[in-house]
C-alpha cells in the first residue's frame, strides 16, 4: 500500500477536453439552468475558455502531461473527462451514462482512451449497468482502494464489478443530496490519507463507512457553503491541491497537511455542477508504489 505523499519524480498524466462546445443546454442536475446560461449570452462561454486554459496551464506548470480529447458538436459535457472511465494500472473500465444526453460521449471516450491515452485494456460494464467513471469512483492511493458514489448516477452493484476488474477493494457510498450527484462533488482523497468531504452529502450508512476507514484526524469536513463552492472537487498531486476556490479556514487546514493550495477559478463550469476534478481524468494511477 502506498503511504505518504507521492513520489516527486512522477509525472501525472491527465485526459482533458477543450470547452469549444461547452454550454448548459439541458438540465440533468440541480446546478444546470439552460435559461440562465442563455440569458448571459457569450460571456459565460468566453469565461469557460479562459478558466479551462488557466487550469490546463496550472497543471502543466506543476509538471503534468495532458492528452486532449477533440471536442465534438452537440456534446457540451464532453469537457468533463472525469466521467469517461475508471482508470488504474493502465486499464480502463468505460463509463455508461444514466442520462441519454450524455450517452453519445461513450464511444468518443472509448476511442480517446485507446488511441490517444494508449491504455492497454479498455472494457465496458456488463449488461445495462450504470457507472459514470472516475467522477463517481475515486482512487485512494494511501489505502489502495476505490471509493464509489452510488444512487443518483451510478448503480451500487457496479462497486463489485470495479473491485473484480481491478482486484482492489471498492467501497460504495450512497449519495443523499441531489446537489452532490457524483462522488467528486463532495469527496476528495488526498495521498496523505486525509479526506476532504461534505458529510451531509452522504447517507448515514455512507458516513459510517467513511468514519470506519478514515481516522478523525484525517477527516476534513466541509460546511455547506464550502461544499457549494465545489471545494472537494479538486485535483491533488505534487504536494499541491488545485481547485476553483476555498475559504481561508479550509486553505489553512490543507496547508497544515503539507500541501500548497492553488485556486484557479472555474465559475463557468459550476453552472453545470462541475469543477477542477470533473475537468480531468487521471491516467497514471497505480495500485502499488
């Protein structure tokens, strides 16, 4: 099992997609309001391009390598690459989306993961099982396990498929608040073993599962306002936590654990219920080392 902060010589790899066609043109979660988006004209679209470019530059500056999926017309949420698949040890388990608005993304991501990302094995979920990728299934390098959100967008039974496919434990966590519909909207596992999470996003049983596996000193619980800023929707590597925004209190709690906090605003993407983690898919996670 890996412990402590990651090897500083490792170069993290991500899959991203430029927001050329990003917009809020339909509603599949409580954050999405197409009328509000349309009322702001081109301003939000321009902001999305600036904000995405800043996130991309920040990741490169921290030493990451980034592969990019080509954006496609009529697929505005393709920009949220975290939902493409679950990736570990060079293998990918492709997502299957619950809502028809996103199903056409599946073959695009499949092609990208094989041709561009160069993953050795790309598999699909059995039958009609629903699981929406790494945005709903987070790798915990410290514990050598996955945490998987279930309820709103992913089926609980998918946790067993993930565990069997990758040969690691996968702990299912029921999400209980519609505003936090994917696990990465309310949960972030740091490589030190600390966990940032919004307790009220989870069922009583799910909170119990977290508390059973994460010591009190390792739990960074968010208030509702912090969670609504998507402070848990963060990217962690190189002793750094990249996120859209956070309070001074949360920044201090993260910094005392040895991390630098890098805030790069992503307000246009919050309009879709997404942020830094949603916009990236980590390609190089390993179950050992």
